[in-house]
């Protein structure tokens, strides 16, 4: 596409527990431009990080772009209340905003027959409260592995700040062709970026 330059990024999911300074040095040394940062209590980046810690993380990353916060929030799960899920989503979104990330990656995590309704309600509740410039990206994963599964939810959320992120393995393993996933998640479907 004209005007679009290729940029490379990797996820710290591949280097669990590694100090941020080492991750940044590795990325810069090997030609990466950005990172998806895993957010978890045992990681250098997490929602419990103080304002000072967040600023230090930004400084440590230097010129690297923070593309996304990889959270463990499960928007369709019955294991947490709606209030707790929304609170967790907003906390991760606040972390994303403080680190300059565009989005928070979330899992569906449905564990019963009410996953779609639960995910729709929670995502609708969060969307208007997101910090400026931060989106929620629902991953093709676990209970919603196919593009059509994610679209089923996002078509009911109907908010441009809630989109899809395509984990290529899961739709394919669930029997959805790459072409069908691409068609379901095409930008015109209002579900992906």
C-alpha cells in the first residue's frame, strides 16, 4: 500500500520475566521497532506499577514503540463479575495510555453458554470509558477461536474502539480457512485494524 512503511515488533510473551532494559536492548540490537508488552504481576509491566515505574518503563524503552499491552483479561468468562472485568479492563487501558500503547489485547475466555452476551455487555461498558487513543483488541482465541466467533461479538458491540486481533493459529486449528478469517476480520467489518 502506498505510504505505508514496514515496521517490525515482537511480544514479550516470548521472553517472560526478562527485565525491560534487556528486552529493549535486544529489540534495538536486532532491528525491531516496537513491542507488545505482556502485563502480569510477575512481569516488569503490570497494572500495579506506580506512576514513577510507568515513567521509568517509557524511558527504558527509549525510541521503541509500545504497540499493545497483552493482558490476561477474559471478557467472556463467568469466573469474574462484570464489575471486576470492567475494572480490570480499565486498569489495563490506563496502563496502555501511560505507556503510549495503542491497545490492550484481551482473551474471550468463555466458559459457559453465556460468553457472547457477557463479552458484549462488558465491552460496551468499557468502550466509552477508554482513555483517549486506547482501544481493546479481542483476540481470536480459546472459546472464540475463529474470525466469525469474534465478529459475532464485535458486531453487537458496535464501537470502533473495540476491534479484533488475529492470532493466526487458532482460527486455522478450529477449521476456519485463512481466507475466511481474513474476510471476517477485514477492516470494512468494523472489527479489525
